[in-house]
C-alpha cells in the first residue's frame, strides 16, 4: 500500500495555480510541454474547472499558451526574447545588489560568502551544472538581502521564462572562471557595504551573461542555417 500523502481535493484554485507556476519556474514542466486538463486535474487533485482557471491565469502571466481546440502548452521563449529578458534582469538585479550592500545583515553577508565558497568548490571539481545551481542560489540570497519584495517578484517572473537557457552560458569554454570572478566582485562589494560597486559589479556580470547568450544563439543559428537576428551586447 502506498504511503505517499494525497493532496486535499478541497485545495483552492490559487494553491493549484501556485503549484503549476512553481513547476514551470523550476523546469519540472518544460517549454513546449503539453498541459492536459485531465493530467493536471489528477496531479493537483482538483476539478477540471479549477484547472481551466489555472491555465487562464498562467496564460495571462505569459507562461502558458492557450490554443482553441488544441489545448495548452508551456510557452517557449525565443533566443531574442531571452536576450531582452536578461537586459531587464540586469536593471533589476543591479538594484538588488545595491540594496543588499545597504541592507544585508552580518548573517546574510556570511551566507552570501558561503554560497560563493560552494560555487568555488563545484568549479574546482568541474561540476558545471552544480556550479550553475549554486549561482542561482547566490543570486537568490542577494535578492533576499535587498529587502525589495516587488523587485524579487519581478525577477522571479523573468527567470521563469529562462529555464531552457539556464545552463547554456556556463558550458561555454572559459566562461566558468570568468563568471566566478564576476560573482566574487559582487560579493566583495556587498560585504564592503559599497552600493555603487555592488550595483556596477552586478550590472557587468549580467551584461556578460547577455553577451555570451547572444553569441551562443548566433552560433546555433549559423549551424542550423537560420538568419541571425540576435543582438549582441
């Protein structure tokens, strides 16, 4: 007999919405993945009417595409949109770095330093996917230390669209070492309580990510014979 807990059939549409949204954010539900009412109703333990409400909300968020008579699927972000998303994140995360330098507690600074140390360990072992996951945790710690919930929410929305690109830049030759240096500069500026330096370091880091992503997109299009419309920072 299975001992896994069953979700309550009385859960709200908002709870169901948050679960599917988180599954898209984490990459559990991948871009272009088909979303059927029956499968989601079973997964979420809710009615199909609730599932339809959830899908409409996700469509309004730009996370799901709803096609009449064909159902729904997780939205696929184009290469060009990914570059634009990074440009928007650059502005927002530069602000969080500035505010973290002003607002972070001593404990938070220690936690941010430890996150950087774990990234160094992953890099030394050649674990680039682990390094990339540590990168996400470091950014999350900086955002939390900024105390800006509105910006945190906007960044989370933008990151949700970047699932298919999350590991691409770190696999570019020579990028991991350069990336670590950029992160170290951000952390040191926050620890030094230097908001100008922290903002500048975060802006430089994400501009480098944007440029690297744009270059990889160009290379992919050249190999596939597609015309290049990417903009390189």
